[in-house]
C-alpha cells in the first residue's frame, strides 16, 4: 500500500523490489489513462509475471484515437496516453484480466489482443449474507449505489419514476441514493432529491462521501438494487464505452456480494448466471409497472431474493479460488 508521503515513482520502485525478491505473479488492478500517471510505469520492470486488469476496452485496445470533446485538453491527454499505453505499457504485461465474461468475449472477437485474457472479479459472494425478510408493515427498500455521476446513470429518469410511486406508495417504499455527488450534475440531482424529501417522501441521500461501514449497512438492509445505467457512456475523452460489453460494470458484483436482486435497463448485458434474479425495463412506463407489481406483492421480492442468493453462490470465494488455481496458477509458465 502506498504511504501518504511516498511518491508514485518511489512506490512503484518499492513494489518492483518486492516482486523481484518474493513475488511470482503480480496483479495490477488498474492504471488510469493520463499523461500524469503513465510515465511512472515506463521504467516499471519487475522480474515477476504481471497481469493487468483492464476496465475500459475501447480505451486500451480498440479505439484508434479519442475524438475531441468540450474538454479539448482531456482529449489531447487521452490521445497521448493511449499511444504510450498501447506501445509501451501494455506489452510489459503477460496477460490481462477483465472482470466481466462478456467483456472477455468482446476482447477476443473484436480486438487484436493476442495474449491470454482472464476473468477474475474483485467481489465475491459472502456466505454470511442472509436473506432479509420484509415484514408486513415494513417499507420495501430500494437502493441506487455508486457515485452520483450523470454520465453513468440517468438519475432524472429514476427520480421521475419514483416521484410517481411516492405519491401512491410513500408508506410502503423508500429509496436510498447511495453515493457522493460528483460535479454540477451530481449537485443538481441532490437538489432534486431535496425537493422530494421536502414533500415528505422517503428518499435518503448524502452530500458527502459515504463511509464503507454505512455503505455496507445500507446495502445489507436493502431489498432491491436498482441502477438506471446509461449503458452507452462517453467519458470526457470522447471515447464510447458500453457497460456489459466493452466495460465491465461493478453493479452485478455488488448484487452478487450482497445477495440482492437487480433492476437494470433492458439493453444491459447481465451475467447469464444471475439472469433469474435480474429484472429489466424498456421504458419509464415499463419500470413503473415492474416496481408497482413488486410493491403490491412482496412475495415476488422474496422469491427474487432467494434466487439472487442461489445465483450468488456461483461466485463464492471457493469458486473463484478454483478458477484462479486452474486457469491462472497452473498455466503460469505459459503466460
């Protein structure tokens, strides 16, 4: 772990020394594409084998250049960084890891990457998680997790739908916006949440960073995870990434980790292992109908929660350990 008073260069040199002394395989969880960070990896040459987790496939492997956006300096920065990433940094690694199986398929079929591609997620199912029953007079708890970034999720869409539901079912439901607002878009969404709160609706949000303990508690106590994802999202670089295809979302793994059913847009490519506990909507009317059905029949939620826990067992620590041993460790010499 990097010390507070340690430079990035010093940290990487320390990691390199540790690898050379006693590490056979090093996982690098992420490298942010930026001219300020890429140079630190140019002289990073540990003797151990290395696997890099790639989150944005088009940025790293597919797109030829970043199209200019309103933030022209960010686009220039991305183009310079992408050149160094593909020509110098990426070749240092013996393989890549993606957290999402459909993303692996995309890498193999749609890019020219020839080295091994593994799928090892960061989250796994904790068998200590139990199904929380909904008492007769208890509110159904919906939660939208993650930083409030408007390019990632369509919060206006979600708030519009829940405002309609609150008018009819305010005593029966609650909504947690579980993330810190980012930028002007995030602040605007918080203002909309405040308006609903002032009307007496059961919506909870935070203007500050949410501590891990509280984040964990809210998700544990929730009944459904809902995410109004913008499946096709252009970042400030101008490069398009597609959640569930070119970029693996952490959302399904949070549902797996906390043993919760998931509600997502119809175009989102969920993991097939969890399809029986995922509800998908095509429009605001469709979403409103889905949520209304759940609110009026809590048994449906309980059935979904049971299926979610069963699906989560496929991503237990033991399962991932077997994959790591068989697919990575036993093939280490071939990497």
